[in-house]
C-alpha cells in the first residue's frame, strides 16, 4: 500500500466539490454575496471552459488574508463549529477557492475600502500565491478561473457536445436568476463570449424582482402570501399562481421557475415541489398534469434547527440532507455520480477487453451500447471495441422474435392515392420537411416553393396577438385618486362614454368600479361615486398600471378616442400605444423562454395555430421580420 501524493489527494477531493462550470459560478457568487456585494458580473468564455470570471463590489480581501485565502480550510466566516448555530453566510468550509485552484488556473484581484489600489494575485494549484502586482480595479473582488478541468480530461470530455455546453449555460442562467429573485437589491450581469445573456437591475422588493424575471403577464396571474408559525418559528412567504390564474401563463414543463429557498439558499426540495404541484394541478383540470407551476417560496427557519445538515463532510451533506441541500449541490452530486459511474465502467470495460479478450464473457449492458459512441475516443483499443459491439449485434440477432403482420400492397396503394388526393385538395398545405442545425430554421415546402420557417417568430406573433386580446395589465392603487372632470379630459364627450359604461351595467347603484374590460385590461381602475342624482355621479381613477412609464390620463383618453371615433368594442381595438409597445416587449420576452429544441409536433402545432389565428394576414413577428424565408422553386413535375 502506498500513500497517494498530496497533489492527487487534492485533485480527488476537489473534483468532488467542483464538478462543473455551474458549481464554480455558484461558489464564487456565494463568496461575493457573503462579502456584501450588491453588484455581480459573471463572464464566461467558451461555456466557461476557457474562462470564468466573477466580479463583485463587496468588501474585498485584506492583504494579510491573501496568503491563505485559497488555502483549504481557511475561512473568515466561522472560527469554530459553535458558530454554525448562527450561520448567516453561504460559505463556512473554506474549501471552494482552494478546490477551484486544483482544477483551474486562478487569478484573484481584490481591493478593500482601506486599500489605495487593487492587487492581482496569481495562484498555483494548491492555492499559494505565485506572484502579485498592483492593478486598477475598484473596491471588490474579481476571481478569474482559466482553463477549467485542463487536468481532468475525462471531466472535460463529459462536456464534449455543444448540447451539454448549452445546458451548462442554461444552468448558470437559472442559478443567477434564482439569486436574482431572492436578492432584489442585487444587480447581476451575465455575459457569455462577450454577449449579454441576461441582466437584472436593482429593484425594491421580491415582487419587482420576479416582475423583471417573469414579466408582468405572468406576475399579473400571481398573488403574494405570508405565513408565520409562532410555535415552530417558521416563516413562509412568496408568490403563488392566483386562484383564477390563466394557467397557460403560470405553468412550465420544467420546474425551472419553481423557486424554493430555505434560509436564503436555493434548494431543490422534491417533497415541497410535489405538494405544490399536486394542489396546482387539482386547480387546472386540463391535460396539463405534467406541468410545473411558477412560484416563489421563501422558507425561513431558525438556523439552529438545521445545523445537523451543515456537516463539514461534504459527501454526507450532498447525499443525505435534502432540505438544506442546495439544488446545485444536488445536481453536482448527480453529475459526479454519473461521472464516477462512467469512469468505473470505462475502466472495467477496458480491463476486460485488454486482459481477457473474452468476447463471450463480457456481458455488455445496455449502458455499454449507449455509451459506445462516447467511449470510443477514450479507449485505446478501437478494433476490440468494434468487435465487442459486433458481438452484441450478433447476440441480439439470435434472440429475434418472428411476428407475422398482415399486409396488402393493394390497400397500401389505395390509401396512398387517397392521401395524395387529400394533399391536392388542401391547396395551401404546408409540408414540413426537417429542421436544420439551427433551432430557428425549419425546412418547409408549399406546393413548389421551398422555404425556411422561423417558428420562434410565429410564436412571438401569436403571443403578441393573445396578449393584445386578453392581457389584463394590473392596476396599482394610486396614492391620491384622480378625479375625472371635464376640464381634465378636455371635453364632456369622454366623460359621457364613461358614464355610458356605468349605465350599461346595472350594478352601479352604489359606489363601485367600472368593469368594462376596455378599461380594466388597460390598467385603469375607475371608481364611480354616486351623487344625489345620476347627473351628480362622479368618477375617479383609483388605480393605474405602474409597469408603464408615464402612463396616465392621456392614455385613458386614447382608449376613449378609439371607442368614440373607431367604435372600438374589443380590448385589442383600443390598446393605447404605450400598452401596445409594452405588450410587444412582453411577447418577445416570453417567446425567448421557449425551449431551444422544438419537436416536429411542436412545429406542426405552431403552423396550425398560425393558420388558424392569422390566415393570410400577418406574416411577420412583432419587429416585422418574416416568418418564412423563400429559398427556391421546385420545377413542376407531372
Ligand atoms: P468559504 O466561503 O467557505 O469561507 P472560500 O474558499 O469560498 O471559503 O473562500 C475563502 C475565503 O476567501 C473566505 O472566507 C473569504 O474571506 C475570502 N473570499 C473569497 N471570495 C471573496 C470575495 N468575493 N470577497 C471577499 N472575500 C472573499
Ligand atoms: Mg465560499
């Protein structure tokens, strides 16, 4: 038996904590938050494998602490385990920076309020300072990790496909979004390869933070709640879909906007999620039982109650303690498990192949087959592997079951003819051929024309239409109601329309709100206050949309103008210009949340809705970019 070299031990233990790009980002963000940052910039290059940089405006690291900042088990956050009882920081183990140094080249630039200039430290694989020099950054800390996993080729290979890399970016985005909604006063900018992927400004509260992430169309369908149990000292608060919410706004096919936080840590808590989902699906009795509600749930319990979960033994925390277990830690644990499994199997397989050459003895599992492709490059013995694969096919063919299927060529021909006739009848029929390498281009033919279809533009236009027709912009109470007078509205004809609306509705015997959707959907809550006689009734704006800048009486006049001059009966006919451009923005934002990979069925559904909703009228997205791009005409065949 031999003792492992120190470098190997470090590498092994670090690869338990730092399993992916998102785990690096998570550790660095939490350090920034622990340092009191109100602004965080995350920059990735080549999906984070060339560079991960997290810059904050926190308190910085004192020069005296620099020599140990990236040494394992050095932390400024606790000094003994008793401090865990009152833990208010994300970090406490002093492991993260050291672990990142083991799997990447790390630079740390930092400046405290007391420093005159910032200092950039270059660290080595064990977290020691290699060199340092003055630099020009302001207060705060910037950690740069270069060439991640350069010394772990198998880990790198795990991310060898673009899909996996893109998924990783999505995970980083989801992570940042969850901290973004949790911390309203935090500014976040997320950049990948110099392009801004997402950003969030500082806002006043959770509602506004959610608004900036989810948009008002969704938030209009959500309501806040609060609960406090004296006895168990539990605080619950957050936002859930309203009782009468439009479920198409508040449901997603994944739990990525089902935010759960326990003591300010984003967690992935299956039981809580299941419970909320269960009640939600009882409400929307649609086909949508597989959907996840959008919600934000903040659970706060006394830290002392959860201290058992905070064992410094990371593997225990990863596997056992669900509630405290951060969802990203859990993901990281899963990645690690999968990765270890792959490694084990790859090693097993390789030894079996090279030592035994036992074609018959090897029992490749279905996993082997699935992974054959991936392992190809990592195994040296390619011909042997091919043989192994071949033996699998042979083995399979021995087990073939023979089943007789009745078949008639004549019937097939008849059906085929029928189908053909049907195709000809449907004159304008669009025929979907295939998607291209880009998710936003599908090859389509219509008669002899070959075109590209951009399904996202169609979806955007469909969403916009739906928002124009149905979206109800929430009205927020005004500090001081605005009394609607003739002089304010510049003429009595506007007031007449409003009074007519009340006359149309019999319920206005006493003080009540105008329920006409042309007003309410445009964010106006107008109250009728009855006078002694009908002519003395007066109206005041009590609530108004606050998501639109400078929204006010002028916009109300625009609505009334449309009613007066264009006989606008429906909501979409009298949307004020500000509302229209706002809804355009919402449609663009919502359609960006569509999945990157649309199936053929999704596209067919989009085409169906496009024809149904637009006919031949609208042929472009809200920016006027066309749905279809003409490629060529096929020569007519007879
Ligand atoms: P932990 O967060 O568990 O203490 P880390 O390895 O993540 O361990 O960080 C080690 C120490 O480096 C921290 O305790 C803190 O003092 C310092 N540090 C790390 N990142 C920052 C930062 N962004 N701003 C200020 N100090 C930091
Ligand atoms: Mg930390």
